[in-house]
C-alpha cells in the first residue's frame, strides 16, 4: 500500500469517526432535551395547585392595584380642582425631582452594577456598568425579555418624580384649601 492509499484510509477513518461523534452528540442532545421537557412537565403537573394559587394571587393583586390606582387618580383630580395652587407645587416638585433622577440615572445604574446586580455585576466600570445597572433595573436586557436601559431609566425617573411629589404633598398638606381659609368663607354668597 502506498502513501496515497494510506492517506485515503486515514481520511475515511477520520470521516467515519467524525460522523459517529456527531451522531452521538445529536442523540445525547435529543435525550437531554426530552428529559428536560419531561422534568418540567412533571414539575408543572405535580405543582399545578400551587401554580394555580400563585396565578390567582397575581390576578387578585393586579386587580386591587388597578382599583387602588383608579381611586388615587380620582382623589388627585378632586384635590387639583379644589386647590390648583397646591397641585401645581406638587406637580412642579415631581417634575424637578424626576428630571434630576433622570440625569442621575447613569450614576445610579453604575452603583447598582457595582453592588453586584445585573450581568457581570461588580466586574464592570464606567459606561458598561451604567448600561448593565440600568438594564438590571429595567428587568433585564431587551434580548432577555426585559425593558433594558430605557426601562431602568424610566424606573429611576419615575421613582424620583414620585418621591418629589410625595415630599411636596407632605410639605403642603398643612396648608388650608380655599374653602377652609377665612377669606374663602367671606365671599359673596358663601
């Protein structure tokens, strides 16, 4: 047998071995996928009552939250109509603190990442840490089904606005409305 024949047999043996490895890998991958699917299905079936209870509780919480939000919005409209000056102060404070929080969002994102949250949390710095931290606050990256950096930035700005509105509301809560003030009672026809 010459060199050409030896090379041919070596190439043929390598091809056969590669095909066997590929077939074995495919079989293992299929078995792992089938086993994982079976495991998840059994776990879901065995815990169906618990999963139903969690889904029911989540629906109840979502309903109560929607109702509470509607009530709060209704009260906010009443307060704004009764005392537009106070409403303007609260809205202004919410806008200022929300804007400040929006500007501070990258720094807060970096702090969140440095604290160990998000992908590679604690291992990043600078713009990468800001991006990772904001994405973590936004529920994960867009590719992972989260809201990404935009979601994290909106969360920080919303929290800042909510905080500013709450502080302004607390500060102005001691002020009397027009109907409670003596000047309000001395109007013609009052």
